[in-house]
């Protein structure tokens, strides 16, 4: 771990408590489990740690149908069969190891230098996958059955696990992780985030956009509330529009709602909201 520890990056602003739990997790070599609603920066934290500490990032995107072995390694039986049938490959079909390809966890274990392993949306997997995966991460090794080989980690990766809290995680899983809940940023923190992405943004535009953003997040019965990334993209759209001349216009119109709301019903409700306020630009 870097002696300075992780303090955020040029575009990732974090509070003191999150910085502490990130650094203590790296020092104790324990997985860090992050929960929070989509768009709170869980996934981007792993990218920021990788960038700031100069470590490669390996991302395991968990799917509901995924088996643990897929995250460890894959045995390419089809290619081996074709090679044995047609005999035009440089590989030796008798050497099964030539047909073993590392999965994301396997790649993290066999990396030459310490890396960041992001296990994204672990709550999509069943409890057996979760617990078996942490057994592997605890032991820092796994078996390749086809070759009777044990793969041991060269270095212990920095492990960041995210969950959108769509379903409960098992007690054994929770007991093996450090935990942090990333709450949605308050307006003051959001202003710092905006400043990190747009150092030269005017106070008028930043303040007007952030105020409107939180107002629209509070629209009743919105299914997918706009997140930080939508706010950043919305500000990019406003700044890229040559007809948009400054934040003062937000006092009477709200352009580019489609950047903020991605679901049809949510978009319709946002239109109703701005029409009621008489602040919409065609």
C-alpha cells in the first residue's frame, strides 16, 4: 500500500470516513463491501483507487447465472476438441494447461504486481456463490481440477465488492468483509464533486443545476432517480450547447431532461413537473 494511503483522485471526492475504511481494508488485507443506491460512486471508487495508487484494475461483473468456476478459470474443451480433430494448431492437445484461461479472480491471483479486484454487484449471485468465493479469497488459492494444479495468489489484491442491496447477503459473507454504506451525496458534497469535474464552472450554473437536480430527484414516484453521473453528463450537455448562455437560464427553463431521466415513465413525470413550473424549452 502507498505510504500516503488513498485520499481520493482528481475526479473522485470522498469523505473522511470512506477514506479511513478504504485504507484500513488495504492495510488489513480484507475485502471492502460497499453498499448504496446506484450512482453513489461504488464502482468508481475501485477505478479511483487503481488510478491513484498505480495498480491495474480487474473487474468481475457478477451475473445471476454465474458459477464460481467461471470467475476462477475456464477450460476450453471446444477448442481442444477442434485441435484434436483438425491437427492444425500449434498447441499440444495432450497439454490440457494450454486450454486453461484464467477468469477474473484467476487473473488477479496470477498478476505480477498487486492489483485492484472489483467484484461488482455481488448481490446478483446466490449465497453459495458468495460464500464459496470468499473461501477462495480467504485462502488466496483455488484448484484447477483438469490439471490437478493449485493456483496460489502471487500477491493479495485490493478487493472491493459492491452491492446495490437488492437482496440480503449471507452472515458468513458479511462477517469476512469490512463494510461501508455510501449515502447519496448531500448538496455541499455534490458541489465539491462538480468542482472536481468542472474546475472552471461558474457558481451560477453549478448552484442552479445542483439545486434543480435535487428538486427533480424528489419528484414523486420516480423509479430511477438521476444519480451523480447523470448530473455530470447534464452539466456537460449544458456547457456544450452554444445556445445555452449560463446558469441564469435555469431559473426559467430546464433543457435536456433525457440526460437525467432514462425510463419512459420517469421522463414523462419529469415533463409534467417542469410544465407545472412553466420551465421547459422545446
